[in-house]
């Protein structure tokens, strides 16, 4: 895989992933786009260490997670403060569109309120559609822990949707 292919496959999702780190949002010093670029350069510069017996996606997100943690820790030291489908072509009516927007905003607020690790797990599972085993490798935690956290995330989301009258 050449740099262009790696960039096209991973840049946009990595920006979203990097944005999920609380310190990136709070610091005002770190741009998720810059972090994603740094991660992709690191990936490409170390491509020879990639083992094709494993998923490239898992490898890239592990590098991204470690890089973001390292950058946030360095920023905390330097600055002296802790950083912590619709079907294509199918038209929907304005009422349904408004309801979907409200649901998406509710979901976004719920996910934004999760602890950083849970936000990352949710992103990897729901946006990147990774398997539990791959998420566990990226997050350096047992598969059972990832499964339990996903269960809690889904249950919390269902409760929030019920309270809002959507479920």
C-alpha cells in the first residue's frame, strides 16, 4: 500500500478519532487534522514493521491512540496543566428529517459525555465497524472489557432515546 492509498483510507476517520480525545478538544493547542497527519507519517515511516497477518486498521489505530496520548502528555508537561444510511436517492419528508436530526444530536451529546476511552471504543465499533478483538488490541484491554463497555454504551444510549421518546 502506498502513501496515497493509506492517506485516502485513513485520514478522515483518524481526524474524527483524534478529535475524540478530550485534551484535543479542551487544549485549543492541538488540531485533530495535524494529529491525523502526524499519525499517517508515522505509519508510513514504519510500514516495514507492519505484520500483514494482522489487520492494518488495527495497527493504524493503535499507532494513532498511542501518538495522541503521547502528544497530550507532552502538552500537559510543557503547558503545566493536565489535559485531559439512508438509502441513496430516497427522499425523506421534513418532519422525519427533523426527527432524525434531533436523534443524531441526542446521540452526539450522549457520546460526547462518555469517558474518553468509551468514546474511542464507540467510534471504533460504530464508525469503523471493527470487531471486538481488533478494538481490544488497539485499546490494550481484554475483549471481555470491550464487550462490557459496548454493552454499557448501548444501554445508556437506549435509555437516553427512551427518555426522549424515540424508543
